[in-house]
C-alpha cells in the first residue's frame, strides 16, 4: 500500500509527463515546410523569406495571420490552416493560397 506522500509524488510525475507529451504533440502538428502540400503551395514559416520572383502573388504585409484560411485567434503564434489539411502554420508565414481576411 502506498503512502500519501508516494501517491502525491507519483501524481506530480504523471502530470509533468503528460504536460511534456501534450506540448510535443502540439509541436508535431506544425506543418513542415518540406511536406508535399506545403511545397506545392510555396509555404514558408517566415513570409519575409518567400521568393517574390518565384511567387509574384506575394507582397509584403501578406501573412497567415491576415489570411481567411487561418483558423486561429488574434495573438495565436500558430494555428490550423484550411489549405494545409488542418496542420498548424505560423502567423508570420505565407503560401499561395493566401486570401485576404474579410
């Protein structure tokens, strides 16, 4: 039989482990710039690194945060994107599917 102290210590360790797992899962949902869908759309985590000669639709100021496909709230650093299968994109990112938020 466990003592109260052993039970509490085990509970704390379990909670810490779960927090680490949840954080890791959230990060793995970030879209990979080299994934086929992201490459096809020219997605970059940082819009300032978009090759404007290759993607003439890009203009300074266009980013995921002001795109209607971005499913996050103001202030979110990452959020799901409808164009990339629900994967999370960076608010500072950009891709060819960008459409001005109404």
